[in-house]
C-alpha cells in the first residue's frame, strides 16, 4: 500500500486499507465488496493490481457495459472486457484459463444467469472472483440478486465513505438517494442550488438561460473578456430553442455544432477522447489479462 501511496500521491483511508487487505489475503474463491457512489472502488482495484503485479498474479476485469469496462481499465490499469465478451470466450473454450483473479465491476448489473456461467467457469479454472458493486444503485435488466447474496454469505465488507463529492449538500443528497427517498434528496439539492424546479418547459428554458446566482456574483467583477456567451442547441428541440452558456472560455471560437443523425448536434471526438494507459487492452480487445504476462 505504501507503493500505491507513492504512485497515486495520496493515502488510502482506513476503510479502504481494510478492504484491500481482505481481498489480497483472505483467500476466498469469491468475495464481494459493497461500495457507495464515490467510495473509491476503482482506486482500491488499482492498489490490488500493484500487489498482483508484485506477485506475478494474472488479473482481468469484467463489466456489463463496454463503458464500464473501459472505466475500470482506465482507473485501475486492469485489462477489462464486457461480461458478454467473457461469456463468448467461455463458449468458445478459451474461458478464464490463465486468469488468476477476475474483477467484476458494477456486479449488481450482471444478471444471475450470466454470473452463474462466470462463476462456474471460475470454479473450473481456479480463478478467484472479486465482485464490486452496490445493490442500491442500478440493477440488472434480467433476474438479479446474486451479488447481494454472495456479499451476505461471505460476510463481505462495505465502503460507505464518499470520497468523491466535496460538497456537503451533494454528499447528503447521495446518502438520502440510496435510502429511496428521492424527493428528499432533490429537495436537499434544490436548497443548495444544485437543481432548479420549474412549473413549465418555458420557465425551465428561461432558467437555463440565466446563470446560477453564485455564478452571477462571481462574474459581476469579471473582466469583459470572460463574459462570453455560446449558443448551444438542444438535442431534439424541434423549434431550435437554445440555452446561453455564459462564461465558457473559448466558446465563441468553437462555432456551430456539427449536424448528426436527424439533424442532432454531434460533439467533436477531440472533446470526448479519453486518456489511454499504455499497455492496456480495449474492453473487447485481444489481451485476456494483466500481470506476469501483461
């Protein structure tokens, strides 16, 4: 963990260290960790990866969506692919051969049938499965529940510290949201000017054109050069309404959005390009795992 602290530039919390220690030393064939939004689940996997690299352990990641698999790979440098891709490998006979540890991120979203196939294959190859997720976030489209049951059976640990949101109102709202009281969570956000209710669509558009009060206060003393405005056309708005985004540096130089399907604007690829770690694989790429051969 000291190596991780040097590489990352910050220390793990006591709760995070407890989870990492368990995942690396308990020796369970399957383990599960519940982590609230912002708890640093991907950060934990990066710490585990450093330990696996030191011991020559082969590892790989799985996630229901390609976006999720890429997110796990970007955050932890664990070569990852979709659950569907792993299932195809199992059907073709490749399976999990050579993989010592399989990290299943956003595990709650993987349905029971898919999880059963992964776990059956893991038992055959002797692969340890580490499932990470939160039963109170997005659920599986199909029949689900395996993750919560595994967490109960193995006495899995829970990360309940939100280390991502720095704003107290946002932290409180997320905690309330997990309880199911979405109305109360929205009220907390509204009181902190994080959301703005409107009775009609026209009223909502009017609010969108007007910057938040704190932004107006900041910009009151801003130099004229920073008081720029860009017209951003809303996707699917047939009447061509637009919202004014004030104070966007360089917005006046970007020009109109490019037209996509059905005339919808398309963001430039340069604006959404993600950083790629050297030596990692695409979510459905050829590399089966990292570690001694990664």
